[in-house]
C-alpha cells in the first residue's frame, strides 16, 4: 500500500495590529458538510446542498462518496448536487478511500460501509494514521462487519468488510462521542429492525437531526444527562435540500480574537447555535465576554444567529468536564482566551483531546509556554493563569489545524509576534482563514 504524499510545511506569523472591525461569515459547518455528502450518497435521487465547507476534509468525504457510487456536481462555490444510489445499493470502491486528515469523514464512512455488504480500505495522512479507530470498529463488528486488516492499535490503514445482513443492536457508547454514535446509526440504516444508541452524556446531535430531515424514523429520549436514540432500519430516505450554517468551531477564532484585541467590535454571521455545540459561547459569556445574538433563525434544521462580539475584560472560570462534548474542538482557542483573562481558568476532563489530530492537551500547553506562560496539566485538566502573554514563541502544530489557528489568534494580541511551524493544514477546515481575518484588520503573514 502506498505511503501518503509528503507534506510541505507552511510557517505563518501573526503580529499585533489594530482593533478588529467589520462583518465576517465563517465557512460552512464541517460536521454538517460531511453528513450532507454522506446522506446524499444514501438517498436515492438528487440532494441539493448550499453553503458546503469546501475544505480538504469535506472534499475527501465527497471523493469517498463518489467511489461508492454517488455522482457529485459543483454548481458554484458552496453549492453542490449529490445524486445518490440509496441504502442497500452502494458499490464497492475500486481503490483505497484516502481521507487525508478527515477523522470525522473516515469514521462516519466506516459506519456506512459497515452496514453494507461491500469491502473498503480506509487510509489517510500521517496524522490520521495516528488516530484510534477501534472504538468505531467494535460496535460495527457487533453488527456483523469484519476487520480484515488494520495497523497496530486499530489504526489506519484499515480494511473493513461490511455485514452481509447488518444486525440491529443496542449499544451504549463508552464515551460521549458523536462519531461513535453516528457510525452505529449509519450502519443501522441498512439493518432490519431498530438500532439503539445510549449515551451517558449528550453529544452533538447532527446525525439525528439529519436522519429526520431526510425522512428516517428516529426517536430521541432523554435519560438523565444523556440520551437514547432509536432508529428504524431500512427507511426510504427522501431527497431534501441541506443549507449548511456557519461552523461554530471556525467562528470561535474571530470571536476570541475580537474579545482579546482592545477596541474590537465585529459581527460573525450565520453561526450555528445548536446547544450541543455552544459550550464555548456559554463559557466565554461566563468569563464576561460581550457576545450578543442577532437575527436568530432556523436554517437546514439548525438554529443559527449573527453574533456581535466586542472586546471584553475576561475573568477565569472553572469549566466543568460535562461541557466537553459541546466544545471538544474549541479548547485550544479557549485556552488562548484564558491566557488573557484575569485569574485562573481550569478546563476539566480533557481526555478526548489526547486522541484528536494531535495530543491537543500537550500541544496547547506547549504553545502557551512558547508565549511565556506556565500552564499546568493535572490528570486530564488544563489550568491556565491569565495575564498578559508576552508572545514571541514558535509553536509546534503537529499537523493540527486548530492548534495553528489558535496560536495565530494569540499572536494578534501579544506584545511580540507568535509563529507557528505549519499553517498548511488550516485548509482542512477553514480555507479562507487568513483572508477573513485580514478583512477584519488582522495581520497574519507567511
């Protein structure tokens, strides 16, 4: 099997300029964009998508959908049509499904393949090859899928043979994970009978919402802090347009930049405000952030709003572990906000950060040290004492786009510039990051 193509690093530097002003719309939500392609594949007929994130991760998912028989047509930036084959009619791919850096795309597609009588090999770049997949594969094996080949520790490259007749199961997720839940539900689409996922803590619910949007029979019941999701298998999914809202994980970067750069006043447009994705907003407001929701509305089944953000004096807070599922991708940029807050911020229960694109917990702490700070890691907690970071350091990104963007945002407010060793991976989730930030008044250079 061929090795992934060599990666060309792109160092970037951010330096303090003036206050940020203006309006900006971040790219389409990454989670919704992945699912829009996947549901287009699983729906017989044409699915219209507007606002799709055209980052590398999502486009890899689109290529994988084509390999399984879908026809994709790009009409304009962000506007796509997907002509799908429908549940039970997917084709076996002729080559390896190369997902690059797309953890979400690869894991959700494993669910799709696991529920169909086809065989596919999953691979990706050096970063994806480090990420654990066994937690996805274990429930799929219970449904009848077989792992024919895998790298050490259940990592890519992985060859997965889908179930000849997918078995409906009742599965309790070991951790709050939308990816595990979604993989099981996507496999359950081709099972006879009801597939149930039980989660002790509620994770993001985009898959459930999109299942309902396309006509599947899905029932969600609250159980304490968690939920029980039951899907009836073998539905006839109906084509339904998908409008992709702006990604809250991407919106986090201009939001925090405006909060920590004195005099800033911006509006971030069309941001998804789903409560299961709004942990960062909740935390920032607890810290004293001036964030105002404007024009609240519903697009594509999700609540969205324009957010007015003004520079604010922030204070440290204690972030409960139970909030992690609602903001798991936003801890690096929250740590940057905490660096400028008065007092201590303690972010609890960050074990899941150790299995993202990098060990984000260690990578964030190392980046803060490069800015002259002294963060502590106690178990799975990150403790940051805020103040006025000096900056001036070089941050090792470990091919992690969110680490890169977070410390570039920090450099916009520190006395000395901040450098990152590689910003090339930013294209996976936020292709126009530098241009959008420049339009608001930021200075980020190669």
